[in-house]
C-alpha cells in the first residue's frame, strides 16, 4: 500500500516540521499516532523524543481514529499523521468521529499529485479529498510552508475547541520531489 | 479444543463486572454493547454501535490518557478479528492499565450466526502473546470468569487479553443510548471534564 520512502530533497530554509511541532505543542496535543511518511519524518522524530507526548506507531491508519477518540474520552488531545494513501483505510472508522462529534486533527501528506513517479499513488490521491468530505470531515489544504503552519494552527483550534473533524492536506509540491 | 462452549454470555459479563469499581469500559458493537448495558448502565461506559475493529484501540487512547484508571475493552470475536493489527499496536504501546476481554461465541451473532474465524482454529490469545501482551487466558466456566475478574482487578505488567468462550445465542437485546455525543459527554463528565 505505502511506497518505500527514499530521501527527500531537503530545503533547509523551510523548517515547517519544527513549526508544526511548536503549534501542536501550544495546542496541548498529548498523543500522536502515525503510519510513517517521509514528509512527516521530522515531525515524527520530534514527537517521539518528547516525553510529554505518547506516540503510537500504527499498523493501519484507522487505528489512529479510534485512539484519538479514546484519548478525548480520557481528556487528552491527539493528532494523527499519515499519507494520502492511508485516508482510504480510515473511512468507516471516521463514522466514530463524525457521529460522536469527537475532535479530530489529521495531517495528511499528499502523494500522487505533483511530480509523482509512482502511478499507484494517483487513484487514492484523487479520492482523498472527496472521500474525506463524503464522510463529513472538513478538508483544509496548504501549498506553502507559511500557509501550512497557519492552517494547522487554525485547524487545531477548530478541532479541539469547536469539536470539529479536520484533515489538513499538505500538498506534494510543498514536501518536495522524491529522489528515486 | 473444539469443545462446545456452554457458558451464558450475560452471566459471564455479570460475573466479570460484579466488582468493577471505577474501571472504565468500552464495548464493541453488537452483543458486547448489549451485554455491558444489561448489567447496568454506567457513566464510565462507552458503547459502540459501529466503528468495527476500534474498541480495543479506543481503549488504548483512553488508557494512555488515564494511566491511573483501569480500562477494559469488552468486545466480541468478530469485532476483534477486524482489528487484529491493533493488537500489534497495543503490544508495542504496552499500556499497563488496559485489558481486552473478548466474549467469544465463535460466530457473527448480529448478522445471522455465521461461523467466525475463532470457531475455525484462530486463537486470539496466541496472537496477543505473539504481539507481546503481558498475559492472556481463556475462561470457559463461571468459576474461571470469577478468577479472571480478580486477576484484572490487579495491575498488569502490560496489556492483557482474555477470551471468554460462550454459547452462541442471542439473548434479548438490552439497548443503551445510540446517541454517541450524549454518551461521550456523560463519560467525560464522569472523569471531571466539561462539555464543549
């Protein structure tokens, strides 16, 4: 399902993962779960090194939807990281967030839409936003590092303060070309 | 191994939860949700009517947020089979306050009693052991369920999974509220959190 992840071209001027970490910490996120994506690797490292945040590596993305609901029942805020191919795995489990009005914040790195080498990423890439909207999520999207940080800050407030279910799609153009 | 289970599921769940104290309980969709409600509604119950495969993982998020409380995911064989990967996730997370109890009738009881994988040789306790769970076991009699209740009342070294083999039958349904927002807010209020 997920492609192997060779190195990304790094752009040292764009340290948006550290900014996202800062924003999510400021929003009092206490649990983070993920299926890895190269685009999320730095954010995963930052959270994994943080003793105040419980981090769960998942076998499939919908597990994180359930963990986030459980965390909220227990009084903690949670964030879920995945790539666009994982959105398809989540759809039925998102019933839980939708019908229970559980705060949900998913950060989704897009594949299959910008200089993509792997055609198998393209169908789910096309289906990502429509399927999330069909199950009732609000979808926000960012194409630049500046816009992304502001978008995640706003999405966190909407999720945790207004009980909304939000997916922030991180454009593949922003993440950079993958080297093969 | 394929001996016919004789245990009544309602009697088993009643014995399991007789002295639940402040244990928080998440129930899997279908019969486990009715079983949990049948022994008495409780503010510390979160009943699922969907999200199949999610009960134990909701339990994980809750256990991680409330490390001082015992958390029980009470589910069925079909529900847990849909979340097998979650056992690996829970094994890695290694919460010390989460127990999974599978009320195993070896059938999909809600949909016409089709035989499930656990009636065809799949052993959930062996899978949990392979995922690194701290303890597992199978109960087949009320006396064994009573011993299990005492065991899960004491802290574990890590997550534990127990199977209770029960007779495949559908007792009269005992239906909790289907309003998840109400149940969620009631549960959070029970723990001292305000509704938004």
